[in-house]
């Protein structure tokens, strides 16, 4: 089946630094990727939709200058959390879709900002 | 996007059949119903998807009545490893359609 990977699986950083999270579709080409954020005991919240070669579409309330998304190829999308602060600590999950019309999710990245 | 309503939590024992019902009263004609499973600190895993009547795969069955305003995920003979959160989502089956996750159902399977 379709496999989506994320790297790193967890990261700890100091407040004010930037962190980049990669999302890769390993065995299919993903024309669209989605980024979600999940706080403890809560559901997934969609942050943005990313289409290869174009600018991401952000959900209301998500700061596009803080959460930079790049979808430069059909197998890679990146999320950069700029000037991270403790309130950005969360579980970040990406999903990807190709021709199968089903969204496949990555394993997630745990971010802890100190 | 159609809103979904599920029970917050359910308890079961190993070997039992578990049925989780999801309400989606304002489902659109071109919407499909998809269920995902999520374990702690992992991304959601696709379980099953359907449009009407009944769909079955090696993991679960999905029952959808004629009016499609609800659906039921059936897990046969659950085991401890089925303890997870189960999400019901309703959206057009384009793959490019963003998914809106509800609260999900937290299933606890006990020995």
C-alpha cells in the first residue's frame, strides 16, 4: 500500500529557532499533501493544503508566515515552523494523495519547544 | 463538508464485536464515508470506505443505510490491539478534498 514517511519523528528545539519537518510519499506521486496539527487528547486540525508547484492554501487562523510550506516535488513537502515558541509544541502529521483518491497519513512528528 | 457525530468513547472486551455508529445528517450526494484508526503518537490509518449498502474488507465492515445519514463501522472479534481512536469522515472521494476530523470515538478493549 501507499506509504508516507515523515522526518524527523521527534524534535526538541529552543524557543526562537526554526524547525523543518519533511513529508515524503515513498511509493507514489503525491499531487496534494495536507498538514495537520494535533494537541494531546484532541482531534487532528487541518493547517494547510499543499499542491506540487504552487503555494499552499492555509486554513483560517493558521499563520502562513509562521508555518512555511513548500511542495517542490511530487514526493516531498516540507513544513517549517519559524521562530518556534512553546505553544507550537504539538504533534504534526502530514497526509498525501495520489491517483488512488485515498489520503494516506504519515507517522507524525512530535515537536517540543523549550 | 458534512459534519459527523460519533460517541466519544466505547468499551469492549476481547473477542466481542464492536459497532461504532456515525451520524452525518447533511451528507451530500457525492460524499463518501471513510473511517480511520489512530493509535497514540501515530498518524491515522485508513480502515474502510464506502458509499452505500455494505462494504467489507479484511479488517472491518461498513454498513450504510439507504438514506446514508448514518453509518456503522463493525469490528469483528476485537483484540487488545484494537484499542484506538476511530474517526468517521465524510467528503467527496477525490483525494484532493480536505478532511475535517471530528472528535472520534475512543475504543478501549479490555481482557
